[in-house]
């Protein structure tokens, strides 16, 4: 493999690895899944499959691109010398995975720079939903697809006609804050959805099956790939600080400014100084 790849070639490699990882995740799910450990709270679980799938992804990347950086949810970071970083969530939506829901994904993002969404330059992203085989793929400057078909964001006519996806953190305090923001939001939009996998929520914005996805406190591996899919499908991406934690918004451009203004005001009303 050449030392320098085009964004499309990075996407090809990411897709190949993500498909293999998705097959492993699905196989382990069919065999039965148990909690291997807990992280930030009793609700924040990790399975043996999370670790096994990330080990597979990391090994494949190391073989193909040994000098690139790596940032994964389960095995941490490894510095590289090329300026490229692979940002990986082996099973995004682990609780869904544990319960047998189809809403989980293998997420592999490729960025230029460190694993910081406020400073990195996206290159490519692939999200595979193992339960359905659906493949979301995006290349910077070349658009986004779902199973090879081009994606485009929706065009809601107003904030009141906007369907918003969201999610919740794992600690009790953060959940209370998020629900308080949601209480102010839900009366201003069409409805709210909570699927439980940030990568797939980002892809849903790109596919137009929701108009926006907002969440406070997601991690780089949760959104690195999905953010490229959403942006390349035409979504507006916004990141800001709220109560010492980053908030993320992926939205149809028609309502992005108004929705961001509303969310910032609601956070200001809810979060401690």
C-alpha cells in the first residue's frame, strides 16, 4: 500500500476493516453477550466483544498503516508520525448490543491531526450497522452514501417541523441536565427520537430520516465517522462548550442556526455556572 493515500483510498481501507469488524461483532452477538466491565457508571458497560472488535480493527490498521495514529474507545491512543489518526468506536451503542437491538454500529473515522473534533480535519468516515449490513460511507469533498446510494439531508420548513435525535450520558447528574434541556426543546420541535448510537444518529441526519441530532458530552470516537457522513450529505456541524463539556449539533442547514440558539439558551438555563 502506498505511503500516501487519497481520501477515497482511506475510505476504501476503513470500509474493508469495518465490514470485517461488523461481521465479528454480529457473530459474537449471535453467540450471546455478557457485561465484561463497567466504566463511568453502572449503566456504562463494556462487553468482551467491544474489546475483541477493537483489537481486530487496531491490528488491521497497524498492518496497513503502521505509522498512523490511533484513538479508540477501548484501547486508548497511540501516536503516529504521518499526521493521520484513526478514531474508532468498535461497537457504538453497546447497551443496544447487549440487549439485542439492531441499533449499534462499527465506526471508523480517519482525520488529519489529533483526535480532537475542534481541531482535526476530517478525511473519511465509515459506519457499518452489523445487524442489517447497512454501510454508511463518506469521503471529504466527494459526498456520502448509504449502501452506495447518495445521501442528502432533509429540508424542514421550520423548527416546529423538525425531528430531533438526541442521547443521554451515563451519569445521573448529566442525565438530569440533559432531560431538563429536553423539556424545553420538545415543545418547540416536531418530536424527539432516542436510538442509542451516536454514529448512527449522525448518519440518520445525513440520510434525512431525522432533521438534526444534538447531544452534550459525546466522545470523539462516537462521532468521528458519522460527522463526516452528515457533513458530506449537507448537514451543518456545530460544537460549543456548555458547562465545561462540549455540545454537538448536526443539523439540516435550514434550521441549524435557530436550533443552536435555542439549545444554547436552554443549556444556559439548566447548567450550573
